C-alpha cells in the first residue's frame, strides 16, 4: 500500500513505458525506472489499480499504458516541466509570467 505516492517515481515509470517501442516486460521496466524490486512492485500495483497500466492482451508479463496512463504521463510531464524547467534538453514550457 502506498501512503503518499512519490510523483517522481510515478513519472519515471510512466516515462519508461511511454518511450518503449511497444509493450514492455516487467524487468526492463524496473531497470529503466531505476527502482528496486519491492518499490517497483508496489508502484506497479498502484498504477494498475489507478487504471494507468494493463497487461498486454494475451500475456501477463508485457505491460502497456492505457489511454488514461498516456494522459497521466502527459499531465505529469507538463506539470513538472513547468515547475522545474526542461529536463535533459527537452522542450521548454512557456512560463505564465510572460503573458
């Protein structure tokens, strides 16, 4: 059970899934997100409960984002970029101050 989820952990998982060329296996997802097994399992179960992640049809080990998960990734990435600025050469988000 997750008390107060870490949005950066969620962001890393959603980012790893959104940049994968297709459904991704659990172990590569865990490695891409840089999480230990226990934390990975806890957050994966949380994302499944939220409806952000599902097992790909016909498999238990391949995972993919749902449309709700894609929207959550976009929302989280945009919000974090607005707060902290672009990461790793990503696109800059226009500031509200300049308007």
